[in-house]
C-alpha cells in the first residue's frame, strides 16, 4: 500500500476531528466542551490557579524529584498526592521511581519500536483493509502514549488519556489487548504469505490440492 494513501487518510481523520470539535463548541454547552475549555485556559493562562493546575503541579513535583535515576521502585511519595497516579499520570510516577534514564527513555523507545514495527507490517500488506487497520491502530496507540506523556510533563493540557499497556484500567487494557491482537494477527498472515512466496516452486502447494493423510496411531 503506497504510503501517500495512508498519509492522506490520516490527514482526512485529523480534519474530521477538528470539524467535529468545532461543531461541539458551536452547538451545545451541555457537554464536555466546557471542561476542555477550562483545562486549556488553565494550562495556557499566566495566572497561577492551584485548583485548576493541581494535577499538573503534583506531576511536575514527581518528575523533578525523580531526576535522572529515580528514587527506586516503590519509593514514590507523590503517588499519594497525585490524583489518578496509576492511570492518567502514571508516566510521572514512573519517572519519579525509575528516573529519566531508566524509566522515561526505555518507555519512549518501546513505543517508537512499536510504531516502526507497525509501519513495517503495513508496507508488507498486499491488501488495503489490513494495512489501514494496522496503521490506524498503531497511530492510535502511539498518539495516545505521546499525549499522555506530554500531559504528565506539563506540555499539554490535562486530557484524561491513559498510557497504553501501562496505565491501570479495565477498559483501557481490554482495548489495547484487542488492538495488539489484531496487529499480531495481520503480521502472522503477512509473514506466512511472504514465506510461501519465497519457497521454491516445487514446494508450493495450493490449498485446494492438499492431501491430508489420516493420523497414525
């Protein structure tokens, strides 16, 4: 599947999300838009509002006290002060306990490896549907991880996004498990097809011509 088509679909999705958000803002006040606006204003405002920025401030304290090497596993103090420390702000607690070198960096590299492996699977696909599905799932996982990390370090307004495959939460774990399972399923089929294509002609057997011998006792 040509990469330009995949990028075009990603662009269409981004435009669709922006249009959807714009409609929500204009149509009704009885939704989550008011909460989003309050969080965005609190994040970019020059005024200090301890109530609105409480989570972000506690996350920054956790990151600053963790430093490069961390306090050691289980030694976090901010997990008792930071709301949603085991889900939305787990990245800050990881840095506090394991540090930037042994906590943040390996986690970021793991998501980057997942992204590039997903792109490799997409390039090997010979059909559009599995390629688009894998690309969509990979982008969803890595984008969600990036947003969660940016929120934890104070570079993005609080969104409530969990850290994929790390944060506590039954729904998040279920969605991520199904997503990874779908990606692995496509990868298995693609690799089997490639291996079959690389076999010598005399070893290739059509599925309809296979002869199954009875099992021997």
